[in-house]
C-alpha cells in the first residue's frame, strides 16, 4: 500500500498535465470548422435593424443558405428542412441521406457545424419516394422568395393535397408579421395563399 500511495501525487500531476495539453490542443476553432461553398451575396440581403425585436435573431437569409450547404458538406443528401433556433444561436438543418434523416446544427453565420448527427431517424419508403421526387432544391426555393424585407424562420418539405411543396415561413422586417409561402418542389412555381 505504501508504494501505491507514493505514486498518487505523480498520477494526479500526470493527469493534470494531460488535461492541460489536450485542452490546449482542442482550443482552436479552425480544427472543428467545416468550410462551405460560397453563396452569391445578394446586395439586398435582409439585415436586422438595431432597434427591432428581430435584432436578437440568428442569421440572415444568405447565412441560412450557407448553413444548408455546410450541412450538405457532411452528408450529400437532400436538404429537406431548416429552422432558425434563436435561443441556441444556430440553424437546425435536416438532410435525407439514403434511408436516414440526419439533423445537423450549424452556427448562425452558416459557416461551421456545431453538432452533426444530433439526431438520426429512419425514413420510411413512402417518404423516400417523396424525397426522390424533389426537382427544386431547398436552396433554390429559398432564393426565389426570400427578399430584403423578410427573414427566414423555417422551411420544410411537405406533401399538401398530393403535391410536393416547400413550405417556407418568414418574418417580415417591416410590419412585424409572419408570412407563409409554398414553392412547388417539382416545378418551382410559387404558391401564395
């Protein structure tokens, strides 16, 4: 026993040194960042005014599209949903990859992954069939409707009246109300109700 006790301070010192070295080695953000393709900047990009309640929200429309591309750099599937998570300062992006749905959390600026595979679900064969029918990618649908006076809240693939649609919810920056638009995921037609 005496031999064992005499080594305990050395074990503690070794563990402390190991912890400091490992924390120092992991502190650089560059190691965990995922680069994404450049998204063409829209000169009329929505910006959040400082005196507006929306100023506390995460990300711009351009950053939402960048977040989708960043998530797709992890899984080259079909992006089927994105939601702005203001309280956690991140985007939640859902990617369908084969028969799996991957939920990926991306930073507000869209440039890096905070957590990949936050949740993985199995996609049933009916949903796989719908997803396979998508002709207009989510990023293209978003670029059609997001303007300089709106800010993306969420978008998802939906089957409405046997029609495959992108349901897009936006916050208006001018009159403080929400807007909802549908884009046909096959033809790209804009449907406003």
